[in-house]
C-alpha cells in the first residue's frame, strides 16, 4: 500500500472508533465523552478531506 492509502485507512479507523464512542457516551449518559467523540470525528474527517485534496492537487500538477 502507498503511504497515502495507509494514512487514509488510519483516519477512517479513527473516525469509526469516534463514532462508536458516541454510542457508548449515550449509553453511559456522559456528556464529556460525547463532546470529545464528536470533536474527534470532526477532526479526523477534516484531516482526511484536506489530505485527500492535497494528494489530488499534487497528482494533477
């Protein structure tokens, strides 16, 4: 696998773990865990999309 593909896979796994932890936070009725999980999802997916854009732009040049 290319280096970029491994990074995309890692970010996808982190996003899925954060989404699962939102469910755990709801079950535990923990607002702190829910806020941290939502922030993790936003950060991980944001990094994934920005990295994808940079890779796409570097390949087009």
